[in-house]
C-alpha cells in the first residue's frame, strides 16, 4: 500500500498499516481529530496562527514556515529575495576560495543537508574547475570545540600560503555567520576566534555575510555589528523556527554559495504542500504519515522512529530530522498545561552501515520502534559490480548487478525481515536525488510534525526545554569570567 504523487514521490506504508499493525479502525477512530488538525493547518496557512503558540517571551507568535515555498511579493521568499541570492551566487563564483558556514541547530543541520546533496563528501578535494568555480565549504559554530576550530584555522592558513605562492594573491574567505539573536554562544564564539585568526593573516582576505534577525528598529547584536562593519546581511525570518528554516535564507544563503537549484527546491516543497491541501487522509501525505506514526506510538508503543536513508549523502537528512522531531514534539505539558511528557524519539541510521550495527536491535529488541526507510529509485551515477574474481563463486554471484540494485535488495530484505517479526516500518521513495524531490521530502516531514502536534495537543513550534539550560548557562559563564580576573 502506498500513496504516490504525480512527481513519482512515494510513501509506502504497507508495513505500517493493516492487520497486526495500525488498522483501518484505528484511523477511523481519529476522524474528528483528523478534521480538527486539518482545519488547524488551513488556519496556519492562511493566517500563521497556531492555537496556543507563544514565543519564548510569552507573546503570541505567528508560524510562517508554510509560506516559504511560495515565492511572491510580500512573502518571506520573494522575487527580490531570490534575486539577492542569485547575486550572492554570482559574487562567490570564480571569486571566493572558501566559505565557512557558522551556525548551530537548524542553521547547521539544514545547511549540511543542502551541501551534502549538492556537493558530496569530496567537494573540497575537487579542483576549482571541477567545482565550477564555486568555493570550498567548511562548517563551524555547531560545537564549541577548540581542536576542530584550530584545525580549520590551520587548514585555511595553509591554503593561504599556497594561494600566495602559486596565485600571487591572498586567499579569499567568506564567513557566513548565522544567528538570529547574534548572541548564540556556540556560533559567535567560533566566529570571533576564526574571524580574528584570519584577519591577522596578511595572506587572507576576509569577507563576512551575516544571516540574522532583519529587524531594523531593534537590531540584534549581529545586525548592529553588520551595519557598523558594512557586512551584507540575509534574514533569519520571524515566525520560522530554526528547525524549519532550511526553506528560508538561513539555508538558501549557503545553497547559493554552491550553485544549488533553489527554485527547484522550493518548487518541490510547494508541490508537496499542494498535495497536502486535501482533507482526505489517504491522499494527504503529511497527515497520513503523522497519523500512522501517532497511532503507532500512542496505541502500540512504537515511540522511537529510526530514520534510515539508504544513501550516505542522505545521512544528514536523518540528523536534520533529529532536531525537527525532538524539539517540536518532545514536550512536558500539553496546550492546556497538563503534564503529558509527550514525544517520539528519533534515531539516525544509514543503509547497510546500520544493518550491520543497529538491525539486531530493530529485529529482536523491544517492539518500540518504527523504522522509516528512504530510498532512491534511480542513482545519477550507478556503478556495475565487475566480475573481477570469477573463480570465487560468492563474489561472482553478485557481479553484473549495479551497486544501486544491490543496495535496494538489502533494503527490501531488511524491510521484509522486520515485517515478518511484527516490526513496523515504512518507506519514502524518491525517484532520484535532486533539489525538487529533496524539497518534497523535507517539507513532508516538516508539515507532518505540525499535524502530529495537533493530534498530541502540544505546541510543536516552541522549545521551552532548550531555554532551561540557557538560563542556567548564562550566569555560569559570567561567574567563570569573573573568577578569571
């Protein structure tokens, strides 16, 4: 059983729905909840209002991520904003040697997804010509790690020596610093360390682009700094939490630096949103995905979701989903203030890597998981396994297959084995890995979270648990600094 869209995107829920799994009666029993949730999504789309949602300051706040796929004047993504992103692309191409993307949370995880899908692991090892004139890309600011930050600085300084020696010029480095408040400890501490180290090197030209709160009347620390220093800025928009910001300038600014097809990505998200306009749960991918997993969790105890793409460069999709699910739905109280301690736990897994690491637990451990597979139907550059050792039967038997075919046989075998032992699993199938289908997948996951928040009656768009440690951390940092004087 599956729901297939015109684009070829498929949600196959055969191993999640039916006898011994989530049943038709289970879904029918939620008819009123489904109707209310869909009405809530319609209100969110048209007004940005989600019942009971407040900002961390306790004031009403709109939820606007569903506007992002629609490029229009007055929208968060407009023809003018896309034109500025194209200007950024033109600026870095054949000019900038390296971009350091500094961000944490969605400002790192989403950007890493776009980079991995577009560039892959060996991007920085390609020649400038092989990269099409686009810069090397490094990530920082996603942890306060002195060794990693020091290694990054040393690498850039070494490249600067080579640029001076071979090209007779300075190395051109852009620091893309992303922080809505401008006070994010992890990001800004790394930024200041890297910025000073590069500024102090005569062989490096440093350019800064700041992605921050666009408010001009009450500018954030980073916005004020950018205005004072004359840095170009892009927006971390109001009404879009970091975990949903991949479709905004937060993610698109990095995408622009590597030539990622932004318009196709937004078109994929838009196509998925349009497919989810119907109130028929069996034709609405996000509502169907949400309700099946909600029932699996609440009625059948399957409250862990293993996100398991079959493809190395989609591992970052799982890591992005970790934040999306955990921050959105891990809530102590419902919207009436009742203690519910709701939340499904996300787990990262990757293809055959984790068939050799996690599958023993998935297959025979506690029946508390839904394994969510992601596959590609067509690989851009599939490789045939050669018959290099014809006298070795076991190796000869797999020759002639493509690696993609062998990978899919492994995935199917895993799914079938899990299903044979009452282990819930489902499949997102992408015709190929490109910007459009990636947009479809990520938007489906984001909208599914919004639906599940309605089913669970929790605010899927706040994160009070994150604020708890921040309130403790601030005074501790101040005390540490005072003690060092």
